[in-house]
C-alpha cells in the first residue's frame, strides 16, 4: 500500500510541472526544484559532485558517490521530460504549412 501511495504522490508532483517553453523559465525552475526536493531527489542540485571512486575510496565515500550519482541521473531524466521538444514544434509547424491553402490571385 505504501508503494502505491508513493507512486501516486510522485505522479501528482510531476503533473504539477508545466513544460518549459522559453517564457516560463523562472516558474518552471522553481517548480522543478520543489518537486525534486519533495521527492528527495535534489541532492545533485544542492551539492557538488563527489570525487569519482578509486581503489582507495572508503565505503562511505562510495555510498555518497552512488547516492549523488542516482540523484543526478533522476534529476536529468525528470528535467528532460519537461523540456520543450523542438521536433514536436517543427512537426506542428510543418503540418500547419502543409494544410495552408493558397489564397492569392
């Protein structure tokens, strides 16, 4: 039951973010930061990337790196979901162009 509640809250949080369109960056950025913070995925936005693991890396350092890396990956996936698609816009413009009829003399 807890898992379905988590999925529902994630879905509700994500649905509250509008697509970035170039004019709404300030609001979009705040909404993304709020949603990622509520989902506890904003570690990569708040902290610098830890040093990449090497042979002498301690288990705590490795855990910290893995946690940051997962946060970064999730943030990027979510941010890309709300990025405006140039392909979709081009397709729409092409469809409009194709459907326009010549109305000249």
